[in-house]
C-alpha cells in the first residue's frame, strides 16, 4: 500500500524512505528488535508520613493560589455589604441563574407568540444588565432581584424649581433635601 503512494513523494522523500527501509532491514538481520517499547514507570509507594506531608504541602499551595484572587468587579459593587441585594455575590448568583434561564428558553427567541419572544428578550437583557453592573458599576435596569421582583427607586440629586422658586417634585422619587420618597400624601399636604 505504501508503494501506491510513492508517486506523490518528492525525490528527497523517496531517498529518505529508502534509507529508513534499508536501516530497518539491516537491524533485523543483526537480531535487533526495532519496535518501540513504552516504558511505564511505577511510582514508589509512599509511607503514611509522606502522604500526610504531601497533603499539607498541597493544602498550603491551594491556599496561596486562592489567597490573592479577588473578585473582578467595579469597586462600587465590591464595597456593598454581602447582604445587599446588589452585592457582588448576590449578583453573581443571579447571573448564573438567569444565564441558565436564557439557555432553557432560547427556543422562544423566534417564537410566533409575542409573549414568549418578550420573555426571552427580557431574560437576555437582564443578563446583559447584570454583567454591566458587575463590570462598570452602572445599573441599567428598572428592576432587580432574583425574579426581578423589586423596582428601582429614582433619586433626585439636583431638584428643579418652577418660576415661583418652588421645588418640582414627582411621586415615587427620593429627594435628598427632605430625606424621603415623595408620595401622594406629601403632595396633598404640600398643596394645602
């Protein structure tokens, strides 16, 4: 079968093949076995003390490896308390769950049902927004939580005034000058 493919070889390759065949036949005539042998080296058995010492060294090496590893996220995200809903660890957990959800409903992407397409788009955008929060420290969604159950609250840092000099306020917005969220009740009291 090798000779069938000889016409494809260059002259240099043919010479090298011929020389290799002559070398192999001469070694066989001399009685030298030319088949390559795999040598499997056996490990020397360890004593109980050696096993314990090796386990300790391995534990120390693993501790050193994981010691300097800090989470890669925006400093604003890392400074939040672990029990905060937007903390690094809560968001990482939610990100994993939502990525799994996106994978499981990917077939809805091109569905004929608009509600199914919408569900997929919401999930996909929420995953992107979670990633942006971790990377840049900017929350781009108006909802948060494991099931997007909580709504974000708007905060007014620089209130606008009307022509009479009164502060314009909207219901549902937190105003730092009064330290409260403006409600309908507060608006009615203000009007009276």
